[in-house]
């Protein structure tokens, strides 16, 4: 069973894990090799992010979740650094001219896909706390010739963007890693314009699983122990001010734990 961890310890393990992923990509590793390398970095469950102890890296995780047409034209390093549990740029139904923010943007794959979808009149931001990932993402953007993107250093609990500055917030298997999820949802609400929306991929627990039972299935840094239940996610979104929230389970990541799509809307005006 995973032992309880202090928040600072979790944050440092997350930072170390994704720094290691960025370094592995810089050395020419493929997506599968990056996932394998992460098994030895701060995760006693022996699994890559979004994979429990009984799930091997495969088409349900990482780059395998992106269609061939999505990967087409992307830098190989952006694809190799994909460690998420979904394709949030697709589920968010992005439209031309929109401003998009990716929380925990990593090597930049979802930012680059978002920039492609919103076109020259739109813009895509990425926020990440890991210097190595930010360096990799900026190199990938330059390689892709993307001019409507920007990567900023920061945490998803304290987003370095102004109030009401983006139309859509996406994220890929990152919110489960936060040690202060209510703060993440409040910050997400803050930076969205009135009427803005979220399209998030994350790991979500079935409602009957207690926090201790989630920890038995995998570590915090392995995207398992820190996952919210479906009811907790919906309650958290409502508390932050969102409406029309939905959590759609898509595939099993560990027993009782699922990759999921989370959608919600910020009210366009004052709530009666």
C-alpha cells in the first residue's frame, strides 16, 4: 500500500518525474521508452502516469490516444513526451479564434494541437512548473513553426494568466496530481471568460472507492492515489461555480479507476 505523503514531497516527485521524461525525450526516446523510463522515477507502483499496476503502456495511454491525423505534422518530440490519458484538444470542441489554456502542458502536444484548431486568429497557452518540459515545449513549438502559442512557467494552483483571459481550459491527466484541487478548479474558473468552458482528460475513481482504496491501486505520482471520485469532481466543479458539469468514464486505468472526460461551463452572467 502507498504511504501517505506530505504535499511538498508529492510536488517534488511530480517535478522530478516529468523532468526525467523531458530529459529522456531529449535523448531520443520514443513515447513507449519514456513511459518505461518513468517506472523507476518516484512511483512505487511501477507504472507510468495513468497506468495502474495491472495496466501496461499501450494504445490506451500516451501517444496512442491521438489519431494519426492529429500526430501528422507534429514534432516527434512532442508526441514522445505525451504522457496523458486522453486527447483534450479534441473533446473541448475548439473553434477558430478561441483562446485556449492547457494546464500542465508538458512537452506541448495539446497546445500545438489546440493552436492548429483555433487557427491564426486564435491563441494557445501552456502552463507547466517543470523547466525541462518548458524548454522541450518551446523547442517543439519552434520546430512546428507555431506562432500562436506561448508557454509560461507556473503551477496550476496559481495560474499565471489574467482574469477572464481564455475561452477554453484543457488539461491532460494533470489535475489528479495536484495537492490542492479546489484551488485548481477555482483558478480555472477565474481565468475563463464568462460563458467559457473546460474540456479535461483525467483519471477518476468510481464513487465507492475510498481514498485509501485508491492508494492501494497506485501511487500519487502515478496518477492513481490522488484521483478524485466522479462525485467529488462534480461537487468540486459546482463549488467553483461551474454548471452543466459532466464526467464521462472512458477506459479503465486500474481496478475501479478510469480515464475520463470532464466538461463544464462558466456562467455567462450573474447566477440568480
